[in-house]
C-alpha cells in the first residue's frame, strides 16, 4: 500500500470517489449512466470507484429553507475527508443542492462540481439554440427550492453570459412535486408527463437545464426508454458523467 492512502495498490489509478445517497435513486442512476458511457468491453476496462451511499445525510433543501433543520455540512465534509483518506483522485457529489454547503476551494480532495459542469454545458447549448432561433443565450433552470435559493446555478450561468429564467412560484411547486412526491418517494413519473412539463416551462425559447439529480433520473429514464428528451434539454448529471469518462476512463 502506498503511503498516505488507505486503498491498496491493487486499485488501478486514478480512482473515482462518488459521494451519493442524496437520494439513492439518483446515485444508482449516476452509476448506471457512468457504466453505460464508459467505452469498456470487460469489467477491467471500467473506472475503479469508491461509492459512499450516505442516505442519512440531512435534507439539503430543508436546511436551506429553515436553519433550525439538521445541518448536512458535517456529513458532506466528513465524507469528503474520508474519500481523501482513502486516496481517491477525483470526487463527485451526486446532489446539486449539497454544493451550497461547501467551500469548493477548501475541500480535501479534487472535486468536479456538477454545478460548474452543468452550467458550462447549458450555456454552450443555449448559445447554439439561440443562434439558430435568434433568441440569445437563454437558460431555464429547473432545480429544488434549495438550489434556486442558493443561486448556485444562477451565478454560474450569469458568469458565463446567460440570461437565466426560473419557474414561477406556482410552477416551482410542480417541479418540487416531481422531485419529492415522485422520484424521491419512489412513485413513477411518466416520461411523457415530464417531457410536457419541461416543454411548458421552457416557454418556447432557449434551453432547459436540469439542475437536480432526481430530474436526472427522469432524463436518464427517457433516454433508456428510447424517448430521449429534446436536444434543448441539458442534464447536469449527464454532463458530469461525460466529464468523468473523458478524464478517468482507461485508455489503450
């Protein structure tokens, strides 16, 4: 075993650390998408990964809504420290809202932010869509109340020159219903219904960024069913998977 890490040398470098459980369905979706996206013909050609499915981490949106609710910060920082001690080379967190609790410049392991990756991809797609339709760089953001309230994505998108749209309070309740009463509760959300909601909230212009990993579950379901969402939809988790594969997938 090499000094300074707990993973034995039988683990091929680089090793990915996945901080998940927020929620568990989103974590499974991420791992499934990562497996399908990796160009591998046998087990040994996939990416070695350590997965922490920490489902008891307190609800991030609940804490952002009410400071009296349990704080997820010690869970997140402790898990990142654990991944660092294990010796992972790159970490991802399969939850958008959790990034509001972290100082990304102070985490103990290299962290690939789903927010930054998603914002970058959404702006690139929005510029392409806008050039074709003459609408400019418009991004409609669908995420939890916590993520919207933290302005994680709004700031990341604005830094890249996008005009950001968010749902009205009434429409945001519909989005939260899909997330909490649907995916998190284990209740099926028909792909056609979700696609219709996305199209309605888009308002006929720009692109739509799915900035919640529960929405990513539905995005992935649509793709695997053969009814992929329109090209103007950008899923942050799907983009994160692509970046991980580009950086870590074995070559040769």
